[in-house]
């Protein structure tokens, strides 16, 4: 029993001693090799997770992607327009003064020339009275000058008429004496006396006619100057009297009175605007347009308004190019007599910028607002990275952007917002 047990123990012991044991150096190299493989795997993972220079990683689930297409491009811009009076005429105070009485309420319909308010200005009234008296005195002097010219002309005409009468009598008497002389009854000396009288009166008539012509010319010139002066004085008198009439504020045209908020006792200066008169029944449409379209909107361009399901043709008749908060104003007139509208009524308008034609397009999404259409992030074929590429955008409508350069149909582009991505050249999609 003892011998058999010993053999078994020896056999078991021998089997353990026969197993080869790894040396310490070999075990160290095995550890190093395994660690290197793990480090390489970790490094590869880090390179995938950490983007390189000018690159940024984004979540693929948060990125919107669209395919570049070649399709018909509809060149228009939708607007929300508002009905406004076609003409607006300002109401101004021609003369300064204090409001004595308001004759018409704000919002009323008024006719051209209708009194709206009455002002008082005592100082102006005193000035007008003094000026009227001065002008009246000058007009009296002018009237005296005219009367003097008329009397002088009448005297000349009367003197000429007397000379012509005397000449006629002398000729008749000379004719009688000539008959008597021919019959031998009258002497030659007596006949000569009558002949001298006729000659004198003939010369006198000629002299009066010549001087009368000269004096008539001079009198005509003087009369013209007097009449001119009289006309000016009468114009001055009318202007002075009108200055009092200007204390009544009147409607400049027919329409609806708005922004007329005068109160009795209120002081006004000459030229102050006190309200406006809006055309009633004649309307235009006004709309704000994005400054992107400023260079593409011009007078005469066609547009269409949607009014209760009807297409109403319009035309651009005024462009206000001042840009305020990224927008400018456009005014539209109706190509046909305008339909019944209400002041402030809103309408949808399509401003037509060009004809429909095939073009390379992308959706008009958030990428346009953040990039301005200067660049786009284009996906690589594997779809795991997008590279920034310069492009040229020509036109856009609410659904499409026309790309003139930089993209080809079939390419895929990131069209979600580029906010915060302007300094990066590559996007890595996770």
C-alpha cells in the first residue's frame, strides 16, 4: 500500500514538473505587444473622434442635406403688401397765429379749399392795415399821374381841333376873295392877307400834329410805366389782403382729412404741418422687400396681387432704396382701375423678377441666411464629411436658390444653418 501510494505521488509530481514555465523576459514582451495593440486602437478612435485643423464635428442627425438639381426656376418674390392712399397732400399753416376755432374734425371728408380752422394774429392784422394804407396812397398818386396825362392829351387834341377849324375857315375865306379878285372887285393886297392867314393855319396844324405825335409817344411810354406800377401795387395789395385770408387753414385738395389734431389756443408758426388729406377711393400698395433684391427691382416691373382669389395686375411705380433693418420699400400701382379696398387692408403680392427657365438649384433654407450664398458645405461621396466650397448665387425665390457657379446637379449639400461654422473648412458628420 505504501509503495503504490508513493508511485502515484511521484507520477503526479512529475507531470507538474514536466510543464514548461515562461521566462520573465518573454512575459514582459507579451505585455508590451498587447499594450501596443490597445494603444493603436485607442489612437485610431481618438483620430476619428477629434477633428483636424479647420474641421468641426457635427451630429449627422442635426444636419439637413439636399441634392443639387437642374429644374425650372420661378423668378419671383412673395410680399405682404398693404393698401394706402394713392396721394397724400400735407396741410400747412401759411401764416402763423393762434388757433381760434377748429372747423372740421379729423377723419372727415373735405373738399378742396374748404376751411378747416381759423387763426388769429393781431400783429399781422395791424401790419396789414398799415401796408394797405401805404399802398392805397401810392395808388392815389398813380391815379393822379394818369389823370394828368389824360388832361394833357385832351388839351393837345382840343388845340389841334381848333387849329384845323381855323385852317378850314381861312381856306374858305381865301376861296371867296379869290373869286372877287378874279372879278376885279378885290385888290391884290387884300387877297394876300387872306392867303397869309391860310398859310399860317396850315403850318400851325402841321406843327401841332408833329408835336402831338411826339408827345403821344412819350405819353404812351409814361402811361405804360404807370400801368405797370399800378399793377404791381394792386398785386401787393392783393397779397397783403391774402395774408389775412391765410389765417384760415384750408384743405389743399379733396379727400379724407387725417392727422388733424389742432386744439383751440394752440400756437402755430408759418409753415407748420397740421395734417394731411388722403385721396379717397384711389389706392396704392406698399410692401417691404429684402435688401437682397434691391438691385433687381425697378419702376414698371410687373406684379400680381391676390384679392379674394382674383389675380389683380400691378406695376412698380416707386422704389425707395433706403435700406432700414435689411429691408427697403416698394410701392405698387394698379394696372387697371383699382378694386374696392380698405385703408390698411393686406394682400399677398408676387413681384415678378424674370421669366421661368431651367437652372441649377438648391432649396432656399437656413444655409442662405448664414452664408449669404457665398459658400456651401458639399458632402463627399461617402457622406461622412462635407467640404466648404465657394459658390455664386444668382437669384432666389421662397423655395429655390439659383446657383450660377460652384455646384453640379447630383451633388449633396448641407442646407441647414451655418451659424458658427464660418471659420471652418470641413464638417465631420458623426
